[in-house]
C-alpha cells in the first residue's frame, strides 16, 4: 500500500473550514466596498468637482498614461455607454461587486463551483496587480497581491484534495455494493 501524502495543517478539516469562511468574508467585504463605490459613482454626477477629482484619481490608478491599449479600450467603452468613463466605472464596479458576492456566499456555503469561480476570477486579476505593483510599488499593493496569491493557492489545494478524496472514496462504495 502506498503511504498517504503529507497534508499541510492548513488543509486539515477544522482549519480548512475556518480559512474558507475567512476568505469568503474577505470577498464579501470587498463586494460591499465595490457596491458602495459603484452606487456613489453612478450618483455623483451632480458634484462636478468631486467627479473631476475621482476621474483624475481613476486614470492615475489604472495607469492610463502607461498603456495605449487600456486607453483605447476605455474610450471604446465610453463611446458605447455614452455616459462617460465615471459612469462606466460605476457599472463595472457594480458588476464586479455582484461577482464578489456570488463568490463569497458560495464559498461560505462551501460550494465547489464557487471555489472554482473564485480561483479563476482571482487568478485573472493577478497579472493586473503585478503590473500595478511594478509601476506603483507600495506595501498595500504587495499585500493585496500576496493575499490573492494565497487565496488561489489555498483553493486550488482544497479542490485538488477534495477531488482526490472523492476519487478514493468512490471505489470503496462500489466494493460495498457488490
């Protein structure tokens, strides 16, 4: 018989559930922040001074001056929505808030599909975070990148372990029925 592989303490049953709940609450918290941001961006158009400041900050944060491709895509998106960049950013924030709420609630309820969704959604943002850290190094950017890398690694290991456990449990059930 083969010796079972060592399972890190973080992946053992009681700790794994705690980390899954913590990750889910983190994603739900990010969703709440994005919901507040999206709603405020959609209803701030009466405050022109605030809108100018937020627009400048947004252009600075997404590194608009460093990427012609991002500038092109934002201009195309602005033309399609005909509501301005700020309105488009607000709608995008609301959409991503919905994704974060879906991920967070699904992972909190320990649904496999939500864990897969969270892996793909979080891993898809890591290259953008690396690019942002490259152009604007900072402690907060590095911390966000590390947290997201941990989330992807942890959920990958949880899914891989659960799949292996289900694969091993299936033949036993067949033997018992025969």
